[in-house]
C-alpha cells in the first residue's frame, strides 16, 4: 500500500491541473405564465416605470417587473410586433401589421387614443429623442414610417431598398437599421430622414437583433447565420465577430455591466463582455424558442419569453434551426438574473 500511495502521488504531481468549471453567468430567477397567443415578437422595457410590454398575437401584455404580475393589455393589435413610448407624454405606441396602423394608447388605462396609417407589414418601432419622432419599420414594405407623436401624423415613408429587422436610435440623431436580405446596416439621419450610410455586416449573415453601447459608440448585431458582429457606430467598421447560437431574433445590452447579448431560438443566450475590448464570456442555457429579449439596466436581469413545445419539424431554413409548434396558452416570461 505504501508503494501504491507513492505512485499515486507521483502521478498526481505529474499530471496538469484540470481547469475549474466555469462559474454560471446567469440563473433562472423567476417564471411568469402569460397565456394568450403563442406567436410572439418584441419585448419592450419601460425602465422608468418598471414595466415590460410583450407583443404576442393581437395584443401587448403589460407586466409590472417589481411585483412580476400582469397589469393590463394593449388590445386590438392583430399582427402585433413593435412598441415605442413617447417620454414627453408617456403615451404608448404599438403597431398592427394586419391593420397597417400604429396605435396610441393611454399609459394608465391602456385604452386606444388614435391610429396612424403606416408602412406595409408594420414590425419594429423606436422613439428618437433627437427629432422627437417615432419610427415604424415595414418588413415587406422595405421602408420606415416616421410619426410625429405630438400631431399624430405620419411623414413620408423612408425607402430602405431592403427588408428591415431590428433598429434603434442613438439619441443623437442617428437611426441604425438591420437590413436582413442585404446583410447590411443602414444609418438614417432622424432630423432630415435621409440615409447617410450603408455598412456591410461582413462577418454576419442575415442581421436581425441590434443593440448599442451608446457611451462607447458600439453596435452589436446578431445574425441568423450564427454570428454576432461588433461595429463602430460612427464608421461602420466591423471590430469583432463572435459565434452565437441558432435562430437569433434579438440582441440586448447592459450599460451597467457592459455586456451584450444574443437571444437564440435554440435555447441559448450568448454573452459578450467588456464592450471596450469585446470578448466572449460564455453561453447561458435558456429554453428553446426564447429568441427575443430585453435587459433591465438596474439589476441586469435578462428577460425573454417562450412556450411549451409540442412538436418539432426538421430545419428547412438556412440557419439549420428546426421549427417548433407550441401548446396554446403556454406562453411564459423567463427572468434570468446575473450571478454575483
């Protein structure tokens, strides 16, 4: 036995030390059943009021994030997709692809106030503080509709020459738009409503999700091809490219922790850290179908939704991801909290 113990000690000293298991980045902190339609799209955070708007079916479900309870719905939105909030009045704007309208809602009662005609296939929405304009994108319309929320009138559409996906305003007069079928990002001057740049996403095929580090002037675009590009928001130069999961539809950014995210429909969340010198931090397992997201900047919670899968159809799309069928009424909100 003495010789065996000596041999074991010798082998232990000779072998390289095994790396420690990576510490988890996020943990599932809460789940909230939402019910309703299981066809969903954008999540919009109203950070000052701790509310989350979740687009699905013909409505937007409103969740109070402090109590994690449903507090209302914005109804009458067949083909619901995007949402924007006018900070001057608190009025909520949501779109309906089937009605080809953007509809204004009272921020307290959630009752409709006005409707404005918009571009074909109304999809994403965002508010630009520099021009005090709400923009609505049209996936099949290949354009943006700008709306003056004060007059509740639309300006002339802005043709994009391609199909827009996620877009965002930097607050300084620039609007960045993912063009999924052209593999590029378009920059629009929000005051003149003119296109000022076309930037190729060189490492990224079919850009969908878009997030921004406004302080460091960085864009993060997640792509269906399975990568995420980091671009300089002033020059369009691609600074880095990272692998991500399949079937992404949304990206996010945490300005406190300087982390960027890609929500992927294959049930993963890609986390990119230290946006000044971007690096891969890791992949967080979520649930299949959780492809859209929002980030609470205060506590860093990552919010996403999915539903219970009843069947899976083999992949037919270029990203190699299968199609899921979901159980009616099974939509749920998942809250992932950062691990200290």
